[in-house]
């Protein structure tokens, strides 16, 4: 026999608390990194946490495609990755050297061309 259980207010509260804990500090990390690297061409930045794999994902978008390549060649990409690790540690998400972190670099130009400007579609 199958019962359809309607979630209680407590169930919703628990789910909300888990979501808050999962996302703790990530918007602060985003804001600080954008402030730090906007003048170096960073256009947009997103940071997520996957509790299933205990991994952070960071998506860094420059305005133009050629800025992505320039950042790799100049070492800016590595500086940004190090800054992400530092900021995650600063907000209490773990030891910077032990964090599992995947970083992707892309451009707003690609999002416009391939995803009609929709970052949500790009990040899926």
C-alpha cells in the first residue's frame, strides 16, 4: 500500500535550513570575486556547491572569447582559481587546499551565441 505523505511545515523548514547551509557564504564569495576581478575583465561569476559530490563549481565569464584565452596565457585564470579557494575558506567552507573545486572559464559572447544570452541554460 502506498501513502502520499504531504510534507509538514517542519519538513519544509528542514529543507529550507539544508538549502541555506548548502549555499552558506557563496553569494559573498561571488560578490568579492567580482569586485576583485571586474577590472581584469571578469563579467559574471557563479559559485555552486554539490552536496552529492561535496564539490564546488565555479563558472567565470569574461565579456569576450579572446579574454578567456588571454587569461589562461597570462596566468589570470590561475589567480582567479586561487582567489576562489581563498574566499571559500574565508567564509568557512573548508581548508582551501582540501576543497574539491571545478572551475570553468567562458565568455558572455558564447552565452549570447550558444544560449541566446541565458546563463541558466548555460549552467545546466
